[in-house]
C-alpha cells in the first residue's frame, strides 16, 4: 500500500501543510463531539500520533463508524493543516477501515498496569510505553554496532548450539532430539545416540569462540542471544537475553576498562541524541530524572575500586549500622544489596569493582601475581547493579590448564580453546554486556520482563 509514514509528516510539517498524503495506522484514541470526531492515529513509525479530524457534516457516519474504536486500523487521506496543539493534523477526506476492533480489545483503557500488560505480550507492543521501549531498544542495538564498526572491530557470528560451557556454572539448556523416554546403559552411550553424537547445549556466552576469532582478527565483537538455565526469579534475570561481547587482542585489564567506559558513554549518548521524545517520556513517566542521571554519568569518570577496598567500605557501612542481609567478608561474592550500596549510596555513579578473588570467578581470567585474585572487573551501575562482566584472559597455557583442572573441567572439550594459548598466545581482554540490563539503566524500566518482546523466565514461557 503506497502511503506516507507519519514520522515523515512530523519531520517536515511545513512542507506537508496543504498536501493530501495517504496515511495508515491504528486508532489510539477516539473522541466524538457534536459536529466533529477526532482520531489519534499511530503507525509505529514514530512516537507521535497524527490527529485526524472528521467533519461529520461532510462524511456519512457509516464510513467512519467502525474507525471510532480504539485499536481499529485504517487508511485515510485528507488535507494536512497547521494546528497549535499538535503542530499538524489531517482534515479527513476519505477513510477506509482496514480492520475493525471489537470492544473486548484489551487495551481499551489509557493506562494499564505493567503486570497486566505482561499477560498480553503480543498486544502490549501497541501501548505507548512499549512503543518507547522498543524504539530505544532498536536504537541501542544500532548504536552498539556503530561504536564497534567505527573503532575497527569485526562483527562475528558464533554458534548458538555448543558443546562447551563457557562460564562452567552448569546453567546450560540442553539441546536434544532424543525422545523423552530414551534409555542408555551409560551417560556416554546416551549422548552418543543424540543428534550431534555428544552432549550439546545453548550457549551461555560466546566468549570462547570470540577469543578464538580475535586471535586472527585482532578485535571482534559478538551480539546475539544467550541462554541461562539459572533459577533466579528476579527483576534482572531472564533465561534468554541478548549479550554483547567484544574481545580485544594486545589489551590488558586497564585498557579494557577504558574501552568499556568509552563504549557505555558512547551508546548512552547516541540513544539520548536519537530518541529525544522517548527519553522525555521515560523521564516523565518511568524514572523521574533519568535524563539528569544519564547526563551526570556522561560527564563524570566511573569509579575504579579494588575488590578489597569495596569489602572495606561495605564492612565499615555494616559497622555504622547499615543492615545488610548477607554478611561481608573478603572472599564473598557481592550481593545485590552490596552492589546497590556502592553505586547508589556510597559513590552515586557507576563503579568498576576490580581484582576479585579467583575462587569466585571463572577459569579463564588472568591470575594476578598475588596468587589470590584475578584481573577481572564487574561494572555496577546505580539502580541496576552489574551490567558488564569483564576480564583480562589468562594467556599462559600452563596456568590456564591448572585453573581448569582445579575446577574438574573436561580438558578434551576445550582443546580448540587451549590451542589459542599454544599457538601464538597474546595478552587479550574482553567483556560481556547484558543488553537488557543497559536498556533498563537507560530507560529506568525496573523489570527486565518489560524490555523484551517475549521474556523467558523460570516457569514462564
Ligand atoms: O558476567 P557474565 O556471566 O560474563 C560472561 O558471560 C562472560 N563470559 C562475558 C565475557 O567476558 N565475554 O555475564 C555478562 C553480563 C552480565 O554482566 C549481565 O549484564 C548479563 O550478562 N547477564 C544477564 N542478563 C540477563 N539475565 C541473565 N540471566 C543474565 N546473566 C548475565
């Protein structure tokens, strides 16, 4: 159907005044008065809706009756006129209803709770809130690609089905074509009968393949779906999320921290520049002050804090009466409440916690000379907590094998990975950014289920 996007009309309103374009869209609101009817029509091309004005004396009611229903779809032509309130509006000349919308349409009301909208993911995308979320989500993805492209990274596409568990946390979903009642004499025989002739699962991280690619391409990134079968029913965890994973050769932990900060600032600024109306919406309705928060973040350095110092700060806070549910001791993993204290209360800005104890981190991280810690960092941001997991990788073959052996990892599954340390190993570093987490930080949306089209969480699909 030939028609003009509403976005184009609002982009150059003066040039459309007096013309009669064809527009299409869905009715957002319908108002009736004695002589005229008003329809707010949105076509998804931009955040704004176009007001259609129907002169009831000039148009038979049978033509527009079905259009006076929220959710109905239509196409219309008419003269574009200037309007004080809306910038422009259309005085309708012809109108055709494409799809009627009966009164049981679930989005009748102007406002619904987010909990209710989660029960209708196939329809909630038509609500203003989600229109804004998905516009920013799209822009954020574009900004991420742009950053890497401008900085000489190759975009590589690792497999989603894999045999290696990168994080070694046993959180892989299995991929199988065996029937539910398949039996076998042993585990080995069971998997030998499966599609790949061995145990397979969905990737928890593309890092290992990313490292292999970087060893030839120098600087790469991956950006794809990642799956975790972790039983975490929180507002920040889903079983399927999008993961951005750059890997950089000839780069140590300090270099990668600099890159991560530059990257976050670039993508946030790019989204703010390209989605001003959506950001205004979030600022007003979702997180009051989110624009100020982001501007403040852009103009300040992120804190770089040694893990050991973080523990000291938390201990002092506990001694001064801060009521943490989980006790703090050197060696413990930081809980959400600890992360929140550091970012929201103590520093009030993003914090890189650096040099975690080796025992609580993954096998691939570079072992520090102290023998206790690894060159790893998490980036924590106010309101959300961890958005990036990052490290310099252990480049020494023997040290890497020792770390894997200590974790009882089956070395035969990682031969290809170990080859990278055998043949021309180099210092290299990388990180993983949770795409939905940074989207939450930018928009102020509080629940990760509200930044995905179809959130997958434990017990719910
Ligand atoms: O810290 P993680 O587990 O790091 C890795 O997977 C590394 N292999 C990444 C790398 O160095 N290439 O995960 C990275 C990020 C987290 O900081 C978080 O933002 C996000 O992925 N994340 C999740 N997001 C939503 N739901 C979940 N269940 C997530 N688990 C991790």
